[in-house]
DNA sequence: GTCAAGATTAGT
DNA sequence: CTAATCTTGACG
């Protein structure tokens, strides 16, 4: 049994936590079954100073979780279709978060596949929306405490061998500065 | 009440 | 390249 990532891990700047999350295990328990995956791609979002962040224009009911304590989930629905999972980081009130964009399935692959359907199993968990579908994560998990080891949490794992790539974030809008920031991190494959 | 836009994805 | 699909937040 690997170690649950403690609150302290998340109580740091998103730009530190994001690359540190690469290689860690995302664990989802559903019907007593473990669905797990190794995190291979993430993006950091800051608060008031990041024009691409949902928190840029201040707190609203939807992004409230981002303004809450670290180590909790921020889950939102995008385009009326897909859910996206974030981990809140930094001191409470800073509204920083790390978007989990992709995992490499480790346990419960069959159950993940079942959720996604045969036709799309090739692209099982690459992309924030597909990842949430495979792990059955939705807005009921918004605000969920990830440090309890219940339903959804993260576990420590060895730091990856492969180099870490960084690049501008995917699919964002915002000012030039936001678009230029290389706050997407991925494990080279 | 109305309305435009969105941290995506799959299909043409 | 574009449709799908619906919640949210801004405006009034």
C-alpha cells in the first residue's frame, strides 16, 4: 500500500505541485474496486494573475472550490459534455489548481473500458474529459477532500525516469502572457 | 429572462 | 474544421 499524498503536498504553489504530480497515482474506488492510473500530463492554473484561469475574474458559485483549502477537488463541466478534474493547491484563498489531463491506466482497466465503450478504448485516458469518464468522476466530486483516502485520492509513487516536458497549456483563452506560459507538464513517452 | 462562450471530443 | 450539448455568469 502506497502512501496517501498528505495535505502538505498540495499546500504549495501550483507551479511546484503540477510537475510533482507526474508519476503519482490517481486512485478512484467504485463498488469496492480500485481504478488507478499514473498521472502523465497536468496543467497549472493560478488565481487572480492568470487570465486563463477560471478564478481570474473572482469567486463564483462554480469555481468556489478553487478558493477553498488545498487538497480538495475542483470538478467542472465543460461544453455541457465533459467533466474535468483539478486538484486545488496553494494556501486557501489563492485559487490555484492543477488540471489532471491524462493518466496511464494501471488498475481496473476493464472497468474503465466498459465506461468508455469499445470503439474508443484506444484513447482511453488521454484528455481531461475522457479521464473523468473512465474513472466516473463528475460534479458530485467537486469539493471532495482528496486527503481522506475515500472514493478519490492520490498516492505517492516514484519520480519518473523520463524527462519532464513543458509547453503552453491546451485549449485556453486569455491574454498573450497566459498563452505563452509553459504551464503544461507531461512525462516524455 | 436572455444569451454567448467554454481548461473538450469525435467525426467529416 | 465543425457539431454536440448545457451550465454558468453577465446584463438588465
